[in-house]
């Protein structure tokens, strides 16, 4: 009993430490976004602002075409997600439920691409987008990410857990393959799809490198690029405005996570049980 109690205390302590490591920077961002500029540079720092400065958010929003940045981020993130769903569902179903010549080789090649960082291939992709005349176009931010090896892997594992008898029964009823995918496979893999959607949305919503490389004007730039412009004001770092801009960037991610957290838990629990 004493050993179990000690382990429980250690577990709770470790959980509190981990929560603090991730929560403190986020809470500091909220605190700084509500301060005046003098309060952001005083020492020792203050957690609670003397006066809540909601005007920081207005100043950040009006510092550039933030509505355009926001719309571009939504279009890019959602378009990538739609294209990825289209490709990974079909590819994962083929890898999970069909045996064909070279299937293991093709799946192995797909997995190898996970080890290739995007910064390594940006130059040939940039040259290709330039040849197609897509530089400074939202398509240059969407097309290179129209599929995902990670998504194919996750969904393949989920599809393989569906009982073969269920699929064979549908085929005996002469159900078309596309109906089997949409009516059986996709609903049963919904937690995995929601989990992947959250990962993909966050990754491309926060992406800074690719929009920086592929765009040259505000017409095609996204929120992370716009927020980076808030760094310097009158020769100094305007931390209160910068953190207010980061809050604008983070809030949509929090909303998406709140709606998808149950499905994420189901995905991990379901995979663990299997």
C-alpha cells in the first residue's frame, strides 16, 4: 500500500510538472497580450497587468491586412485537409485491403518519405511551382501537401482493424467499393480521421517556412507571416502587440481542439485496446 501511494504521488507530481511546463508559457503569452508596453519590459516581471489593455488586439489586427491573412490561412489549411482526405483514404484502403504486386515496396517508399524534411525538398518544389507560374499564389501553398504519408500510415492501421467478414458481407450484397469505403471504413475510422485532421490543421495553420518561401506579397501570405511583422515597432520589440497577434493565431487552434478532443481520445484508446 505504501508503495502504491508513493507511485501515485510521483505520478501526480510528474503530471503537475508537465502541465506547468506547457501551461506557463501559454499563460505568460495571455498575460503579456493584455499589458501596456512599459509593463512588458519591467523587472521583476508582473503576471497580472495593472490595467487590461484590450486595445492591443485592435492594434495588432489593424497593423496590416490581417483579415486577408486570416482568410488565406483558412483557405490553405482547409483545402490541404480536403485534398489529403481524398488521397489518404483511397491509398490507405488499397494498402490495407488489397494485395498486389509491389504493395510492400510502395508502402515502404511511402514510409521513407516521412524521414525527408520539407526544407530538404523545397528548392525543387519551388522551381516546379515557378515553372507552373504559381509563385505568390495560394495553390503553391496547397498542392505540395495534397497527400500525407503519416496520414496514410495512420489510416491504414485503422482500416486493418476492421473485420474482414464485414467487408465480405458488403461485397456479397454487391455493394460498390466506394460505398464500402464511405459507409463502412470511414465511419469506423472516424476517431483516426479527426486526430489526423487536427494534426494537419495545426501544422499548416502554424506553418511559417513554406508561405515565406512561396509568397512575395500580402495577397497570398498567411497569419504566421503577418504576425512576424509585429516584431519591430519604433526600433524595439513590441511584445504586447506581438503576443496579442499570437493570441489571434492560437484561438482558432484551441477551438478546433475543443471540438475534436473526444475523437482524439477515442482514437488512442481504440488503438490501444486493439
